[in-house]
């Protein structure tokens, strides 16, 4: 039996799915095992030899962390609290779990750390469930300032049944407008206000929004899926220090760890509720191998975090300026192009963010679209985001920005520079800022 065709999936995507599924149905186990090996090797070549990854939503792991993902820990169910596990023989795993949680709490200066979270999206869902009930109102950043889908109708917030209201924006600072937000919050009386998202250029007004939340009896969630590395490396202020009730994050983006999510908080009430959602609620058998990989990642941040975060920011600023010198329309605000490890390029002259990403892919640059507070582009996003976490981890520095910008500019003009890109990419063959 083959996968049934889905009429709700975009036709081009579903055609590809059906073609690939047909190959699976017509192949032997041996052939498919060989194909899987080939595909895994091909993926490694794409990301580690042929292409520069400009996507801030991904990174490369410390090889020692990655090794833990295949060391046999992950197949051992780990239900319950350390010292009181449902399964026996988990003494070693219990210590790993405590070590990972302790290191996360230390790095993010938090009293409580929940690591049994499958992803950043699920971290947001856990948080919504701990504070809200279906029907409650939340105020969230819109897509025009990088607001993530999990905060919106099509994501976790909508699926959980929350009433979602988009915050007014301050486009010059690529964040929420504090004065208008206060008026909105006083009118709507939300249960929760959220900050952060998929693109963060400048620090958000956490203290001001926290005051608004307190005034209307709401909680404040900071989504640090992308910014967690800068927070861990002290390049950005810690939202917990400025009134955020909890911080969610992905562990594989700027943090450079295993796939998963984390929630940190200093509020014991919130921590207790999230604990219950994790167990016995939604993630009873969490992959313990990820706990070990996360612990390794936290040790990297403990030892190299400040240098790594600073280099990411410096390179983002330098690369954005160099691209502008090559007449690439880099988005800018009141504080320049960025004070983060991310920046964005206006996509109108390239027919959209995803279209330009496909163009860049032909030359060995990996990127993706993003929303910006400018004129919409029908059928596509109006911006494309660039990030430096993986570039820097492979040893690229600000001094390389001009050469990189020149190649990107050529690719944007439709020139194929894939050979030049691949040759240069292969010179960056050592992972940095790792133990």
C-alpha cells in the first residue's frame, strides 16, 4: 500500500511526495538501506562541504554532543523523577538528567529548568497550557516583526483555543510599540503577553512590557528560540532579569545543541504546572540521549559562550554592512541593521523571500524568507533572513564578510558561483567554540 494523495497539500509538494513514495514501494529493504546511507551522506556534504548556511534557525553540534545521540541512551524509557523512576536500572540516566537541568539553570540564571520538551514549538505550547485555558486572550507579536506561527492561529496558540490578538508594532525598532500595547492590554485584559520570535534585530523592551503585564494581571512569555545563544553568551540581557515570567527556547539554533526545547523560569507556580505537563502529561518518555547532548552543549556555553555570542553579533553587523556596500537592500531600523546574530534583506526586487532563497540555493547559500514591516508581497514573504551561528561555528569571522558578501551579491544577480562557494566552504572544516 502506498501513501494516499492529499488534496490539501500544495500540488508541487504532493507530486514530489508521491514520486518518492512510489520509489519506496518499489524497492527492497537492502536498496532502501543503501539509499538511506546515501541520503545521510549527501546531507552532510550539502551542509558541511558545498554550502554556507545563512539560516539562523540551524547550527552544527559539538561532535561529542552528537555522539551521545547514538550511544544507546535514547532507547531507554525514563518516566518519573530521579530516584523514583517507573523503570528500574536508570541510575546513570537520572544523573545525566539532573546534570543537564542544572547546567541549563546555571547558564540562564534560572531557578527552574524544564528540559523534557520535544521542541521550541512544544515549549510554547507547554507555556500556554501552564498559564492559560482555551478561550483566554493573549497578545502576541505579528509576523511583520518576526512573530512565530506557534503564537498565532495556525500554531499551538490557535490549536489550544486561545483568543489571539496581534500587538501594535514599532517598525523602527522591529518590536512592539509599548504605548499602544499598554492601551490594547488595558482594553483586552489578556492572560498572557508574548515577546520574541523568528527574527530579532534589537533588544525588546522586556521591562516595559513586564510592567504592562503586571498592570493588567497578565504573565509575560519571552520566546528566545533564536536569541537563546545571545542570552547564554551574555550578548543580550536575560529576560528573566527584566520581568519575564518564563523563557522558551529551541536548543538547536543559536544554542547549537540537540533538537529539542527548554523552558526556564524563576516562578515556582509556573514551574510546578510545566512539570506536570511534562510528566505525567505530554512527554513521559523523553529521549534521555538528548539530555546528555544538551549537557555537553551547556558546557560549551560555560567555557566559550561569551566569545561565540560576541563573534556572531560582530559578523552579522559586518556582513550586513558589506552587503549594503554591494547594493543589496538590507533592512535597517533606528539602531542600524542589527544588534543581533540575525539581519534581513528586503525581498521585493527578488520577487519574494522564498524565491530569493531558492535563487541563493543554486549558488550554495542556504537561507529562508521572513516577514518585515514593509509592503507585502503576494504569495511570498517580503524579506529573507540571514544569520551567523553556523558560519561562526565553522570558523568564519568578520574579516571574511566582504568576500562572502561579494559572492552573495553575485548570486542575487543570478550569477552561478556554486564552484567558488564550494571551494571556499571546504576550507572551513573545524568546529569552533566546543570542548
